[in-house]
C-alpha cells in the first residue's frame, strides 16, 4: 500500500510538470513541447536508473516515486503517438517522420546522457 502512495504522489508531480510545460506557447505544426517533455523525461529516468544501478543505495520507494511516479506522470508517449498519427493522417508525412525519428533517437540519447551524468555525479559525492 505504501508503494502505491509513492507512485501516486510522484505521478501527480510528474503530471503537473507536464501540464506546466504545455502552457508555453509554440507556433507551428511540429509538437515541440511534447518532444521536449519526452526528452526531459528520458534524461530524468536515465539519471534515476543510473543512480539506482550504482552504489547510491537508493531506497526502493524513492525509486518507485521517481521512476514510475514522476517519470511516468511526466512523459507523454501516448500524446506523442497521437500527434504522430495525426500528422501522418493529415498528409504531413515528412514532418511526422521527422517527429517520430527525432523523438525516438533523442530520447534514447537522453536516457544514455542521464545515466552517464548520474555516474559522474556519484564520483564527485
């Protein structure tokens, strides 16, 4: 039961963060804010996983709070999927393809960057 509360609280924080980013005004058809949200979430989850895999001795509930809760509530992969489909359905095949490739590649790099940075931070602690 305690784990559920940690995930729920983290999810609320992540969802609020996602909403705050969505308040920025960006013109054009390309969904930059969703891409930014997914990239930030990828970096964050990389940091969390990097720290959890290290000798940082993170409590399990903290990992649940950050990884499943905050990151899960923050990232918007379902929105990414919908926006990709809408771009393709609206005949914007090039823009849709760029968005899909950029999202996948940048977010994988974001996870790697987060993991790398988290191991570098541990060396300094």
